[in-house]
C-alpha cells in the first residue's frame, strides 16, 4: 500500500479548509477557496500533491454524493412544474455553446468542407463546451439557501438534461466520423435508463416509505439511501452509458419525498462535506497543469473560455426570459449553467481516444473548468445578494454545513 495517500489527504484537508474559511471571510463561497487550494498545492504552483487514481476515485465519490444530496433537496413538484422549461433551457445550453465552439475553432484552424476530418475536429471543440457541471453550483445554492427555489430547481433540472443531450451529441459526432459507432444506440440506452429509473424508482420509493415508517429516524435508512445512490450511479454508467452523477441525482429524487429525506441528508453531511467534497473541489485545481500553453494556445484558450461562459449565459438566460423569468433571475439561470467539470474532461478524453483532439487542447479545457468553477459561485452570490428571491420563489434556510465552518 502507498502510505503517501495519507500525506496527500492531510495536505488537501488542511489547505481546503483554511482557504475555504478565508474565502468565506471575504464573502466568497467556500468552494472557491477549496478549488484555489487545489491550484496552490498541485503541480501548477507548489507541487505538494499530484493526481492519483486514489484521489480521482475519491473525487468521483464526492461528486456522486453531492448530486445525491442535491436530489434529496429537490422539490419534486417544482421539478415537474419546470420540466418543459428546463428542457428548452438545456437545449439552448447545448446548441449555443456548440455553435460558438465550432465558429471559434473554424476561425483559428480554418473552415473545412463538411465531412472532413478538420470539420469534425471543429465541431468537437464545440461539443466539449456543451456539458454543464452543476456540482459547484449546487454547493453555492446550498450555501445561499436557494437550492429549492424556482431558479435553483430550473438550473438543476436543465443541467442534468444538458449533460444527457451533450453526450448524445458527442456520440452522434463520433458516429458520423466513424461508421463503427452507433449513435442510435446511445439514444436507445438513454431512453431505457429513464424507463428503468421510473419503474425501479417507484418500487424503491414505496420500499423506503415502508422502511421509513417502520424505522423512523434510525441510521439504517440513510445507510440504505447511500446504497441506493451508489447502485443507481453504477447502473447509469455501467448498464446504460449515462453519467454516474445522473444516476445519483435520480436516486436522490426518488427519496426526496419520503418523510425522513432531510434526516438522510443530515446524516450524510459529515462524510460528504468533511471528506469527499473537499477532495472533489480541490481535485479541480490539482488538474490545472497548464505548462504546455504557448502564445497561440493562450489566445485560443482565452477565446475558448470566454465563448464557453458567455454562450451559456446568452442561451440559457434568453430561454428563461422567454418563460417570463425576470431579468435578474434569467441571469442567475444563465450564470448557474456556466460551470464545467468532469464531463467536459470525459468528452475531451473521448475525443483524444478517437483521434479528434490533440493532447494540447486539454489545457484550455482545464482552464475553462478552473475559471468557470471559481467565477460562477462568486457571480451567483453577487446576483442573489443584489436581487434576493422574488415573489413566488421558495426560500430555504442556508445549509447547516455552511453555517458551521
């Protein structure tokens, strides 16, 4: 066994906690401090901690648990109510960045004939921009007590749909380039997953409702809940090729209406927010090794980050405005959809595997993840501070975990 992992965890926890507290002192969400902590202790600055498979797996557990908690705190009635709107917000959040990324890559590398290798490379740059990583937005909304409101629920719903659509688009692009791939299979698998989630979800809901009634406020219910979270994450990724965070979020939604849903969340708070979440947020900074950037790539990276951020605000924000959201709330939706994370890296890695993306393009992707992860929570907090919840938007108390820092 490599006992160096204990040293790495000690450094991560101390740095993440210290800079998390410092971030809150300057009125920024603590996740900003945790991401900066990863930057400082990672290869980019001090080189105290390197990425490892162990830390990557812990970070993956962290994001799965965060999404499960988000599902637990989702207002199911509000989710159903905002469903059609969230779908359109998600569609705009996919196709506006896709078009922007394609134009950016075409301007830098030249417009190429449809069907050529260069054409698909330009399209794939846009595909990387489509994914939304809602985990950081979730934590920020939790801290602000806005997760269960109309804006929070719209962002959550749209982000989940956004990733599914983005993965489908990615598969279509790869499929059109490589005849051996079957894009229709992904569409079928996605449909089958949601059928599976609906049928199994109903059975699990009534099972947990029975367990909750028979064993109220006992620790066995949160333990079974965590098992359901991991089971759905596994089933989504392994059986249907859907992101594991989607399965975890669905598991949380299944349990969000049982009587002890808040009790489950409270019991999971300790392990999630003391252990796994700091590793996940710090790991974003740890991955930020941008030493390979040259002058041309720095210019491309700047455009890549700018277009990726502004395209989400324009696309998602305009759709929200069309559904009679106020301008401030439309901005909140657009900004909440800006963050990118592990899905963008997964898409980029897939592009490299099939020969659509060179390794040098990982630098702008990582830069986008880091910048969007830092900027989004700060801007969201400013927006919610200047424009608090409007009439008809449900309020919630700030997360307990955030109060006890």
